[in-house]
């Protein structure tokens, strides 16, 4: 009985001092709007499209049907729209692109005030 | 005497998601329990029937967002068995390493939230601090924090994994587990909340289909890792505990984390000795004829045995995909073991089973 | 206080009765402003400390180091709508938070802040204190009962059950202090400790009193009546806006005032720890110094209180929550016998001297 | 001795098909009971119940494992709309049977508390059936 009480008091004190130890450690908080997290180049953020030929493979592998490709009369790419309200950032369009023209950047701040703004045409038409 | 019907959930702070328990209370003693699930149903099984294998692969991570690699593995393995694709050995090691890291992250999250349920505040932040390391490492390698889409049919996406960082993370976690144990394991209040609470006997555990750490805490030696071929070359112990109460489930998970660290270190040791720089990327579009057949693919996930049943009739899309998950059965057992316990023990029992609701509803 | 009153009587500005009222109102105003300031500080301190304990930074956005965070929160709560359930008992629902807060204010008036400023000076101060200190709990129960929510009801009967367990222990350990000092006047209890603090002669009594205080304050590990992981928020689940703020402020005010009582009963209250006032040590025995001592006394009391508050927050950061059953078990099976034993030992000690 | 042969001795109607043992609907409960209660087999855990819709029939697959032998066998049976419930043998089948009742419309005789588990209580139709129309207007959440 006495031993049990002694052990429990010892355990409680041990726990308390372990917690107290953390008082003197540096904080691990990342103060977000001022400090941005480090992102590797594998990060899957907003899409960047360069040199696309419009083969449409990305449309076929997209699990959430978020890609809309529009071609003009000469069979050239006219519009490449990604619906960010549907996109789940799985990266399939990037991984399976045969020409490696789809890239995903480190930009992750994608919030918009209006749902229609989420339909983004990312095709880079040149100057 | 009138009984009070208490509706615990689906928006309760500690049901970890959207479980709804309809409890009938006599004072503070529970007389009957009815778990209601389905608030998070995303029809992942129906979706499989209209998506090609490659389209379905990113969805698989979403069966359980806390341990996505296991489900990716189960599905990839099913597809590879179906189409007889050989997975290179290095890819298997990378898979095991990532799965075990995922197990660590999942168990750490469980530990923090379980103690938060019991009322201890700081351990949650400590475990999240370590989990953050693991998740940031995943983000660095795979590109996202929870929905990895990293395992592909026939291997992994790329082999640019930062082994030194992984080694640093697991070493750190191994030391920190001792620190958690200092705070918690011998604490008399924690013991009074968990010892002899929510006892699941061997027979009950088997009857209700418990698997994983919950089953091993009841004293039954059943770990699917011991017969999985990818774990063949790795040494590890299976943790067993005999009491079957909340405390032994806690202890089993704590020791399992240590075992995971041990496994990861073996994988890292192997991977450091081979040259991974010339391995080609594994991003090509499979447009081959799918074989016919039905595959049962198993993996030992953090929350129990996970089975992926895949039936193919040779089409581009699976004919039927069925997920068997551990939490589904851990939720069911609440019907039985919550009878006759106090209301304040509900959270300590439910938390100790480590239920994650997306896995239940799929 | 008496000094101020005498001066007013002497200069004959006002009729005597008005002078008495004026002095009381001034004293009350001082206490109230002290209370509000302390609570605003205390809420911030708790959040900051819990942040530091868990390697976070705590609130640091509003004002420098987040000092205005609680003020901003209070303003937000004041502006919020008071949501009222149709099925709740309106009168009790409205009156409970007000009364709970009022009784805590009353507690603050009973504390001797220094040797002069003692708003309600009674010869049975300790008894009066505990009589009033049991009030907030009743209103917590009424709040939970009247809000017609099952979680609130469970929370309120849990807090009743908790009262059954701690109140006897609390009184028994206070009895040991009373027996040792031979008085119930808080001022005299403080002065009794001018040689040695009560904690050295009554360490067991202190430990028991401290545990019972934690239970009385609904603090961890006894926060089972508002255990957010089990019964959402306990008795104030249905409260919002200013009514919730009343409970919230009342809780922190009670935390501080109970810690002050611990400091008064066991740590020599406003007396300095070295047996000598710093003002005296640095300035000698001058006329001005004696005024300065009053401030110093208050500062000593607050420093002691803050150390106790720190320990309470530290405990909150570490320990998990007890259950209702184990709390009752612990108090009735272990702590009550120990405290009776302690009381008998104290009486024997007193008789032998 | 092979498990299949042991079953075959007792119940001659079973067939072995690649990874599963095909049994008649009426034989299912007796076979499961035999597998569970025979001490040298003791298949004590039902992993799951898998239902596959073949338009005309629903196939139910019962993977049972024995923690004693570390073995797994899959029993399969084909039903129209009614199947025998196994919750008396394996209580863990309760959720599975509810789910199959919900998503496939198979009625389990012997399970008195069948309910819609995952779909809303008022849902019409059984979504995992192959002939289920995906044009339900309740599914068009996107407006």
C-alpha cells in the first residue's frame, strides 16, 4: 500500500518534470502568414502548363473530371481549364503527361471568394 | 425508473469524426448502445466501378486519410497480382519503409487524441510535433501530406527519398516515445482510467472480428506482417498483451511504434547500400488488357487487417472493389463492450480502439 | 480602510453615514477593478503557459505578445447574441450566471490584501468565506438544470457529486489551520504566521487542502463536470455571449481567489518571506516607507498567489482527468481518513504545547 | 489433411473454384458451424462478407480465418434475394449484413435488426447493384 502510493507520487512527479522540461524548449510554431513552410519540388500545388499538345491523356487519368480541354478548328489547343473546385491535387495529370508539359508549382494559396473564379484557364498562350 | 437516451455524436468533440452512439443511460451507467455510421459515406466502392485503375489509385488514399500508404499498397498489390507484375526489391523496401513511417504517424496521432480524450492536454501537442516531422517528410517526398498517390502499379513513383532525414526522424521519435511514457504510462490517474476498463476477452475479440493491435492486446497472436512476403527479410517482434483492457491496447501500440522504428531502420540500412539514383521513373500509362480474376490482397494496417477484394472481368475498370477495414469491426464491438460501463469510460474505451470514421464508412 | 475612514470623519467633509458608504464604494471599486484586471491577465497567462508547456507560442497576435487577446475575446463575447432555448427555464437560466459571478466577487471582498485594506473584516472570516464559496456551485447546478440539455444535466449532477466529495475534506483541512492558529479571522491567521508559515507545521493539511481546492475549482484532474471530451461543456453547454463570459470570468476569478486563500492560510498571506519588508530594508524607517509597505504587502500576496496559480496550470498541463467514481472513491476512502487523522494530530499538538 | 477434403467429406455438394469454395445456400450455415466448432480447424473469425452483383444473382463470399492455424478459406455462395444470416455464429457479421442489405438489397433471414447502414434511412434503391441508375437527382449535389 505504502509502496503503491510512493510509486504513484513518483510517477506523477516524473510526469510533471517531463512537462516542465518543455517550458525551456524552443517553440515549434510556424507563424504562417509571415513564415512559409519549406516545400520540396515534388509538392503538388497549382498547375503550370507549358508546351502542351493537347493529347488529352491527363483528362483520361483525372479521377475527378476536373480538366476541360478546348481545341480550335486547326486542332490546336485553345483553352485548358482546370476546375479547382473539383481538383483533388492527386498529380495524375502531371505523372502521366507524355510530354512532361504539365508541372505542379509550390503555390498552395488557392482560396477564392467566388466559386466561378476557381475555373482557371492555365494554358500559356505565349506573348 | 426512466432511462435517459443520450445522443453522443455525430458532432461530438471526441468521437473523432462522425460516429453517432445512441446510448441509453441509467444514471451514469449505460444500458444499451447502438452505433450509427454512414455520415461520411463517400461510396468509394461504387466509384471504383466507373473509374479506371489509374484513376482509382489516388482515391484509395482517401479510404483512411491517416494511413493512406497501406490502402495504396493493398490496391497496388491486388493489381500487380492480377496482372502478374513483378515489383523490384528496392521498391518493396521503400514501400515497407513508408508504410511503417505511416504506422508511426497514425499511432502517434492516436496516442495524442486518446490522451486528449482522457483529459491530458500536453501529450497531444508532443505527439503532433513528432507526427508533423513524419508528415513533412512525406510531403517532401511524395508531394502531399496525407493523400500521397506515391505507390504505383509496379513500384513507387520515384526513388528520390531523403534517407538521412528519415533516419533522423525515426531516431528522434524513438527517444520521444520514452518521454511520452514518462508522462503517461505509470501515472496513477491514467492507470485508473484504463486498467480493467473495457476488457475484451479472446473469444469476444474473435467473434466481433477485431484485428490488428486491438486483437493482439487480447492475447491472440495474429499479425499479417509475419506472412506478408515483403516483410520476409525484416526482423521484428509481434507485440502481445494478455489482459485485453484499454491499458494493454495502449501498451501494444506504444511497443509497436518501437518495432516500427526498428523495421524502418533495417529498410534504411538496405536502401543506403544500393544505388537508387539510376532508377527510372515509374510514370507510364498502362493501357494493356487487364486479366480476369479475383484477388484478395491483405495488409496489416495500423487499425487492423485490411483486405482489398478486387474482381476484374477484363474491362478497363474493376468489376467490384471491396474494402475490409479494421475500424469497421472496432465500431461494431462497441455494441457489446459498452454495456454496463460508466459514461466517463465510454471515451476511454472508444478511444483505445482507435477508430477512424472514414475507414468505417468508406 | 480604517485610516481612510478616520480621516474622512476628522475633516468632516461629509456626514458620517455618507463617509462610510463612500469608503465602501471606493473599496468595492478597487476590488472589482482588481478582479477584472487579474482575470484578464490570468486567462492570457494560462493560455500562454499552456502554450509554452507544449512548445507553442500562445496568443501573440493582438497587441504586444498578445496582451490584448483576452480583452478582444471579452469584447467579442459581449457583442455576441445571447442564445436562449425555447424549452429552458428562462428565469433561472438568466439569473444563474449573474449570481455565480456575484458570489465570486463577494469572495474577493473577504480577502485581506494588506494589513489595512480588508473590505469585509469579520471575526469568522474563514467560515464566511467558505459559506459564500459554496454558492457558485449551486448556481452551476441550476444553470445546467435549467438549460434543458442532457449534457448540461449530466455536467450539473457531476458537479453536485464532486461537491459531496471535496467539501468535507476542504473544511476538515481548514479546521486544522483554525486549530493551529486559534482564530477564524483571516487577518489574524496571517499575522499568526509572521514567525513560521503554516505550511511547515501543517504540511499534510496543505496537501489535502490543495487537492480539495483543485476539486472545488473544477480544475484538472477534477474537471469532470465540464469534461469537454465526454459531456461537451458540462453545465454551460447552452450558454453563449455574455452569460457564458460570466461563467468564464467567474471561474478564473474563483481560481485566483482560491489561490489567494491558499497563500493566506499556508504561505503567510501578505507577509514577506524573509521576515522583513524590502521597503524597510532599502529605505529605513521613514514616514513614506510605511505607505510603501502596504503596496509591498499586496505585491507579496500576489506573487505567492501567482506561484500557486502556476502550479495549478502546470498540473492542468500534465494530468489526465479522473472519473466521477474514482474521485468519490479517492476522497471518501483515502483523503477523508487522512484529513481526520491530520486534524487529530493537530489537536494533540496544540494540547501538548 | 486438406481443409477442402475435410469439408468435402461432410458436405459432398461443395466445389473448389480457384481460391474459393463454392457451396449451396442451405449448406453455408452448417459448413461455417462445422468450421468454427471443429477443434482442429477452429475457423474462429469471419473477416468480412463480400457481395458481388452478377445481375441475375448476388454472390456472397465469406472469408474466414483461423488464428489457430493461420489459414484462410473463402466460402462463396450465390443467392437471389434471400440469404441465411450468420450472426449467431459470427456476431461480427451484423454490420456486413446490414451493409449488404443496404447496398445490394439482399435480405438476411435470421437477422432481425437489418437497417440501412451507410445510406440515409429513406434512400430508394440499392446503389451497388449493377442496374442501379446513377442519374438520381439526389446525387447531383453540385447543383
